[in-house]
């Protein structure tokens, strides 16, 4: 058998891929010709292919169902590092409970998600992944684009939480912490201004050697107990670790707030307010109280260092009533006449 005969043999033909004759019309599985412009061998969504039509219908219904499910699912973010949760598990549990509650109030389902870093939370808000959130007031004071729904009520208190300075037992004054390393719960990069201006009123700008951010209140207290810091500034009510005690109490600040991002129609805002009013949480976030926007605005003004002004000097001016009368009465009189009139007044005294 010659080389040409071997190439034309059935065995050789079975070993080579079958060439598609572009000249003759290709047909679908049901025997109908393929429409022009549709590659041969791929599923067709054309009218002439019933299987393609069924596949397209099923795919479209699946996409529509997935889109509707995403629209009905509300992600409630939690970025509240200062909230004194005893553990990460407790924080996650509160987020899940709040997410489910808010989702039901808006007529869908809700999930809660905890954010540990300000950058991650800001990115989720910017992408529209989070439209409702429980956020620290100190972070809100430096941002915008939200509507305050309600403030958190912690335990038996109200929507305000006192703060404190914790340090080694026996430390009695802040002056003893001069030049020391201090930890404070993160608020998005403005921890130093928060401590020095908001809590201490700008009176001790050079007091501490270093002010660093901790992931949350529990982490700050734990690091203090391990000797990784000389002091911690956290909300009051947190038990100090062994060997540590409260140095001084600091003024109260607003608790975390429930806010809504993006467009918030009146109906949605009313539904969120109703959900906040009916929520029952834990010892850290027991409930919500309507309002809180004024507290955030006041807190934002305290972040700037106070402006110290010198005393206003006002010169002592002694005006004699007779001179005023003479100046008015003799406004059109010459200079010499006014001088004689003043001497006359002086002689009568």
C-alpha cells in the first residue's frame, strides 16, 4: 500500500479530526439548519432551537431570583471598637441579632457583619454593601453621608458613656504618665486628637509619649494587663486587669449610633426607627433611644484643638457730658468760639 493509499484508508481517517465543510449547511440536533452567524457545535438560543429557548428561560429565571434575593437581604455593619464587648464572639452575636431584626423590619432578611478596620468598613459603605450600621460616634464625627436613626443604650444607662484612664495601681495623677505609651480603641486614625482634644480638652498636648490604636476596648485592656502599654483609655465600667486601677474618670461621650447610608426615604427611615425602638440586645447594647445627631455634631467640634485667646484690652475712656453737649450745640461754631465755651463750662465747675 502506497503512502497515498494509507492516508485515504478508513483507519487513517478515524485518527484525524473531522473537517467541517463550511460550504454545506450545518444542522442542529433536531435536523434543522443552523442560523447564519451562530458557531457550529455551540448551544443555540435561537428561535429554531427549543432546547436553547428552555435553557435561556431557566437561566433568566435563576438570575432574576438571585437578584431579588440580594435585594431583600440587608447587611447591617458593626464598626464600634469602643463598645466594651467582653469578647469577639459577643460582638458577632450582637451583630447577627441586630441584622436579623433590621431585616425583618424592612420586609426581608438581614445579616450582621462586624468590621475590625475603618478602611474595610468605609469600603463596604462606598460599594453599597452596607446601608445600615452601628458605628462609633467618634468615627462618625469625622465622616458624612449618613442619617442618624438612634443611639445605643448601654445597660441601665443612657445614650452616653463615661470614659476612664487605667494604669498600674498606685498611679494617682496624669502627670505620672508623662511620656508613657497609651492605648485607645481605634476610631479611624484620629486617636491622638480624640485623647488630647476630646477627652482632655487640649490642655496637655505633650503629656503622653505615644498614643496608639487598639483594635477594640477588650484588646486595649488585655494589652495593658500584659504590660504592652503603660495606660489605656477606655469606656468606664470595664474591669481593669490584675494590678491595674482607674487613675481618673473622664467626661461622658455619645455611645455608638445606628445610622443609615445613602438615600433614606421617609418610609425607610420610619421603619428603621421602629426597628430600633423594638430592639432588645445584650448588656453592652441593651436598646436604642431616638436621636443622637446633636451629640455627634458636638463631638466633631471638640476634635479641633481649642483656640486660646489673650485678654481683650479695652481702654478706659472718660467722657464729660458737658463736652458732648457743647460739641453738638456748637458743631458749626469756629475753633476759638468752642474753646471759649469749654473754658466757660470749666469755670462753672
